[in-house]
């Protein structure tokens, strides 16, 4: 393998940093998206908890509201984990 072929292969495999003027708005957008998703999960949790409270108050055992509470917690956990993974791959 000649040195020209080796150099071109290294250039192809080289890791290039994302410019700050691109990375900063991207990180801001990810931050806003995470906050929006967490607020939606919180609202869903409050509505589902209210439905669950009404269901237990009227002696109905389990209904869709318990599923809503669980799914809002799961959604918040997934959103938080996804932001951690994105921060691991994007340089700060």
C-alpha cells in the first residue's frame, strides 16, 4: 500500500469535530425537546393519576389510568436516557 493510499484512507477514517456554531444550536434544540417531552409526561402523569384516584374512589379496581401512570413514568425515563446517550456522542 502506497503512502498516498494510506493517507487518503486515514483522512476518510479521521474524526472531525462538529463546529461550535452548529453544535450550540443543536444542543439548545435538544434541551428544549427534552423539556417539552418531560412536561408532556408530567401532564400525562397528572391526568392519569387523577383518573386513577377517581377509579379507586368509585371502587373500580384497575383501568386505563394505571397504564397511563406507568407509561408517563416510562416515557420520562426513556427521554432522560436518550438525552444522556445524545450527550455521550455529542461533544460538549
